């Protein structure tokens, strides 16, 4: 069994060059949170505001029961 860190190394350094999907996921989540907090107006942020935030900022929102 090979460790994920070894697989995620660039090919030039002996790895397979796999992308660290967990790091990418966290980065994209932080990007969405930032867009919600600074007030970017597009259809996706409007939908998220209405469905999940209900007029509050992200930091004031409560954790829901579901994981998504």
C-alpha cells in the first residue's frame, strides 16, 4: 500500500502527480464562504442565502442537521 502523500508528489519528484482533492475542496469551500460574506451578487449566492442563511451572514448561521 502506498501513502497518499507519495502519490500526490509531482512526477519530477518521484510521485504520480495526483491532485490533493481534500486541499482543493477546502480551498473552494473557503472561496464560497468569502463570496457569501462579502456580498457577491450572482444566482448561486442568492440561492445559498435564501436556502441556508436566511438573511444572516455565514458566521451567524447555525449548523444544520445534514452534512451538505
